[in-house]
C-alpha cells in the first residue's frame, strides 16, 4: 500500500524543477524549450541518459531556466513530472518509478493512437483514457492531463508564432491549478481548465483529429477555443 504525504499548497514557483519522462522525443523537446524559456529548470529523462544529454545540449531557449539530460529516474526526482512516453509503455514506466512519484503532480500528455493508412485513430484503454490509466497506476500521485494537442515542431521553434490553448483535466483541483499555472507561464500557450478525468478520453482522442489534419494538409494545426 502506498502512503500519501500530507497535502500541501501547490505553487508554480519557477524555482521548481520539472522532469520530463521520455523527454528526448519531439514532444519532450518542445516542452523543455518553452519551460526553460519560462525560467524552469528541466530534466529531460530517457532510458538512455547519454542520448538525453545530447538532445538537451542541442536545444536553444531564451529564459533563465536550464535543460539537462538524464535518466527517467532522475526526471522522476524533480518537483513536478511530465509523462511524454509512447502510450504502450507509459503505465509500465510509471509503475517502475512509483516510489519517486509519490505525492507529486504528474502531468500526462500521453495519447493512445494507432496509424491506419494515412490516418491516426484513437485507441481507448480499459479506463477510457491514458490519463486515467496513469492515475490508476500511481495511486499516491496527483495526476493531471495536458499538452495533448500541441505541434511539437512549433513548440520547439520559439519564433513559430504559436498561440495555442491547452486543455487541462484532472480530479485533484490543486494539481489542476498548478498545471494551469505552469502552462500559462510558457509563451504561446493558454491553459483552459476543463474538468475531471472523466473528460480525458474525449480530450486525448481529439489528438487523432489534429494529427490526421496535419498529415492531410501538410500543416501544424493546434487547438484554439474562441469565446473565452
């Protein structure tokens, strides 16, 4: 049984470190650049620490933050953790890091997608979403979902003119609030607090629409909600 520490007030202080598990891929690189430009100290985690170090050293950002490479274990030691692994290894990865993640906010950006021809189609895991699967695998953590619909290339390119909305979901209200504050700190992103984990399946599956649209039109689309 996992013991959960006393709940404390969460803040988005940029002195916090943010670890990205599975962060050496395009999505992790884009987040790392925007987070470091916002002043956060970022650890790109990978199963291959040398590769993570090479990826981190090749990144360019504009703020006072830092990006370093390391293992997934070192990323899991950070104050806040983002999960950016492939969907089919996400649960096994966080289970292996469960002790390090107790009491922490873990933000899942994992989408369960499968390629069929020139389209991406959503897969629906047993609990309806990958965010819910991760939350079930980490009963001692405070799991939210965010960053699902962002174009990785535009995230990494700080001159892309990105102006995207990020849907934030989760059952823990304080963890959702922290995820919103971290998102809003990044240039080009606006957080939209959507609601509970019951909405995660709908949010994640729409990623298939975004990517398939990009493939068809050779574009970098993203979500922008009018009326807010």
